[in-house]
């Protein structure tokens, strides 16, 4: 986790003479610092960027990539494809109360919008085993709160990656585009999702992984991506941050399109007959965060660092492959 005393937000607050603001989402102590960081990375920067667009639009327009004709236009790469590059986030959390995340989700549900933490407004069509596991994950939690920490694979001492598609519900990402590959560099755990565009089959026989294997092709201005071979951890991995689960049979089809300069949309279809009674669809909207950088952000960094230093100083090293 980056040092709060050195992060750009803190420096901005000191230089402006403003009070330091912190966000504490409704999570237990172990995840508290992470969600503060995510709010700063996404919510605050998005808000500040919106103000700057209104106040300094000529300046921002001058900084847009080559080929950007006007503020609302979508730029293109040298080969004529829509340029999807940038740092993107679906985080719509606003406010500074400890319950900011749950409050934002409650507002979204009430308005019929898909919240940042999930992929649907209505309950998903789960098979009985999946419904029971989901119920366990959410025991004692309110309808708009994230699932409880105890069974969350990303929490200490497990510290596993979020993987795909859950990363869309908890992490910002930088999208780097080349003619043969698109890279999604997620904010957490150095996760790199590779979308292969060269028409070749990749990683055949490799087996399931947290991000799966993604192959894409262009359909006009829409990038169509098929992702399979997703690691479900025997059905204990989470599909989203509300605690829905999935199986190794999950296949996700995305239709990704930059609908405006500052908006990236992914129309998603989830097909997992072992977990859900029918395929179902979702739409995630990601907002551009101008000028943002993806920083080092490792799950359980503080806990793991403390464990390592304790073992080294006590002479009881416990590292193993």
C-alpha cells in the first residue's frame, strides 16, 4: 500500500492548505485502508477531473491524444481502430462517511443502476448450491453492503488476487492498446489481463487462471472479447464484491466500446450452466480518470510485510515454495 504521507493527494492537500480527507468504507479493519486508497484513486480523482473539465476545458482539450478532434470525440489509433487507452474506473462512491460504499450501492439499487460492487440490480438466477454459498457469504450483511470478509479470498491470510471478472467491481485499471494485444493493468496486485487480437489461440492446455484466457476481435468500433479458463477455486472464488460465486465452466463475452471520450462501456454476457440456471447479461460503465497513474497496490501488503519482518527478526524464517 502506498505511503499515505507521500501520496499525491496528501501533497495536494498540504499545498492547498486544505484538510486531509479520508474515506472509510464499510469493511473490517483489514480492508479499511485499501478502500480508502481506492476511493482516493477513483472517486476523488474522478470528481476533481469533472470540476477541471468545466473550469479548464481548453487546457484539457489541448492535452488529449493526437487525433482527438473535439472534447466529445473518440480518438483513433494509427490503424483506424478506436483508441481505448487510458485509466478507467467504475467507482461511483461519493461522500466521506464510513458507510460511503454501502450508501452508494443503496442509491444505485434504488435508481435501478448497477452498483460498482456488482453486475446486476436483480438477484441472479443461481443454481441451489450457488444460492446457498452466496447466502453464507452474505450472512449478517445488509443488502447494499459488500459480502463479509471471513470468506473473501482476497482477505488476509489468503491474499489471493481478485481475478476476472471481479476486478471490474473493486479496481481501477489502465488500458494499453497495441494492434495485436490489449493490456488491462489493474490497480491491485499487478494483475495484467491480456486480450489477444492476433487471431491465434493462446495458452491452450495451460488450465484455469485468475484472469482466464481472453481472445478478442473487432466488430466495427466494438471490441468483442471471449474469456474462459477462469479459476473458480472449487466455487469459492467470488464473481463480484457482493459474494456471488462461479464455476470453472464460466465463459464471459464482452462487447467493449468507447461511447464517448470519457466513457468506456462493456456489455457482458455470463454463461455458467453449473452455477446459473441460464445465461445473464450486465453492463459496466467505466469513466476516464485524466492524468491518473496506476501505483503499486498489493493485497495484504501491511500484514505480509509485518509477518515477514517478524519472522526475519526472530530468526524463524518460514518461506516455502
